[in-house]
């Protein structure tokens, strides 16, 4: 058994272009052009550098809204990953990717686990905001790259400005850098797939750590079973044994 392959991932998309009667709380009359992916950036956790693919990098047909080549590349990565780490990945990045894969007729990638850093931190901590930029600023990890806003998307899509595409790639890559640092910071605190199911020996259950330097400390008492528990000396993550301790029959009782 080997360590899990953890993929840090972030995508950027073009918006829908729609006909509307107004701009405030309005519904679209019709869609002129549906959204599609414009870029994605990724890094294999603790392996290699951050890579970004934009539409002009992979296809000459991107101005027709054809992101199939980009989808093929991102699907290949999903197929190789054991765990995907993305901020708001459950509700945005992965659903958006799946939508484009379905639209282009791709088969599903092999199953993977998801660590959504936005959802995960909300379950254990009450920060004022759970946006990537806010969390990273508050934790001293840096900040998102400032840019001109929607005009950057327009400069890429409508003007095909090479300088704008380079700025977009830089912005996308920097988000993955922040994502990796945020993930590493909060990994000991959040629920995520345990290392043991991949490695198969006694070591830290935090896949971002995987240290074998653990200390068995006390017992984890569940409803009807008791397990030895341990803490990682490197990252502080707590875990427990899979097999329960032997318990006298008279003690195995439970409230109704």
C-alpha cells in the first residue's frame, strides 16, 4: 500500500451571457451563451510545482466555447487522484467540472474522496468569513492576488488578450498556493479520509502529515466499544485503533 495521491485543485469559468429585462434580482429571459471553463490550476500535494492550463494552452477552438480539451486534461487528473482538495469544491469546482464532462460525453473518472476546505473548517471553527482570501489573511498565509475584476474575464474572452490570459493563469495558480497552505494548516483539525486505509500501518491519520511518530494516549470510548487512541507528535492530530479493546460482558450495556 502507498500514500494517497492528494490533488490541490481550483478552476475558473466564464459566466453565462444572458438576455435580461433588468439588473436587480432578475431572471434571465434567454441564455445567449452558456458558461464554460477557462482555466484550471493544480498541484500534487508535496510533489512538484503548481501547473495552470488555460484554454489557449490546449485548444484553438476556445473562442467557440469549446472547453473539451481542458475537460480532458482535468478528467485525467481526477482519475489519478485519491483525494481532491478544493475550497468550495463540493458546491462549485467539482460540480462545474462534472457538468462540463457530462456535456462533452466523457465517462466518469475513477472514484475519489473530497476534502472541501470551506465546508470542513465551518464544521470545526467559527471564523468571521470562510472565503479563501479571508481565511488566509487571518491565518497569516497571504492573500489572493488583486486584479481588475470582471474586465479581466472580458479581456480573456472577448479580446483574447495574451497579457490578460497570463494574469488569469497567475491568479489561478496563486489560489492553489493559498489552498495548499490553508489545507496544511487546518488538516489536523478537520475530518478527512484517514491515512491508514491507504498506508496500512500505524501512523498519523492526517494524510497531509502521515508521520509515524505517534504516541498512544488513553482510550476513546464509543457507545458500546472502547478503542486505544493516539496523538501525532508532529501535527497534533488525534486518532484511534480500528480494533476495539476486549471488554467484560457485564460492562457491555447501553441505555435505551
